[in-house]
C-alpha cells in the first residue's frame, strides 16, 4: 500500500532511466535517489522526493521510514543513506536489485533480491507487473514535500553572487583543476573543460576578502530593510 523506490548509481551505469520511470508510474510509487543516482528520474516529476539520507530531503527520509515496500535499484546502502542500520526502513519489506551479488545483504538485510543488470531485470518485471494506484500514499508524500520544501527566503544580490563566482574561479585556477561547465549557463567565468594556469595565493586571498566583504555588506544592509 505504500511503495517507495530508491535509485542508486547502478541505474545510471545500466542506463535504466526509462524503465525506472515506467515502474514508478506503473505502481504509482514515489522516488528518491542518491547523488550517484541523479539523472535517472526527473527532478520535476511529482513523484520525485529528492535525495535520501543525511544529505537528503526530509520528505525522502520520512517516506523511506513510513513505506511498507522499499524497492532498491542499483544502490549499496551507504552509511550516509542509512544512518542507523537497525532503524532504516524498519516498517518496510525491502527488495534489492543489483548486478553485484556482494552488495546483497551487505549493509542492510533485505527480504528479497534479484541479482542482475537493473535495466534488464526491470524490463522483465514490467512485463508482469500490473498497474497499481495508491492515492492516499501519494497525497501523504505530497503533503510532506509541501511541509518540508527545499527553498529559502533569502536571495543573494548580484554583487554577492559575482563575488562568490570570482572567488570560486580564482580557487579553481589556483588548484589548476579541469572544470566542466555549461558555457550556456555561464556558471563560472572561464572556458569549459580547459586546464587553466595557477594563480598566486595573493589572488585567492584577495577574492576571499572581497567575498567576505560582500557577504558582510549584504547581510548588514538587510538588517535595515
């Protein structure tokens, strides 16, 4: 009555995004993921609840705690996801699908498992799984998402945003890192995928001071609004 789908990096490696989406809609189950599982399920989908675990959303964490069936797809139950393993998804029957047999029952004891490529396993399961609806469960999940949203009231000014970008740009240049950026979005002021030369420590210090000054000015000014 309360299914929940937990997506990990194995789904990305397997290329199982279409199958995961079809499964979620077929059984009307909310979906959470890990950082490595990002991209498998669209973030704008109403069934998506966000990441799970210590870096996740409250809606995802509560959903996993309250569900009665947890379908784990290509995830390995890291400690950053489970927290206390004795209480993780303690109300649920757990089904784990993973290509690596060593991951089954490794960190979390599961009730059932399928060893195989996630994409291929889901293709076969979808041929057998009938359409299910869980309106009350989905309504509850939507209520959790509304109650615990991922937003904040404060908006950074253009000046502070630019200062932060300048600091990050200088830091990356100092480390001499290769950074992939989306030139269309203009996330950082240097070209995509290029190895930029190192800058001096003085440049980093200057950028950090500028950023700190902008932050102080930003929040000091907000006190008078």
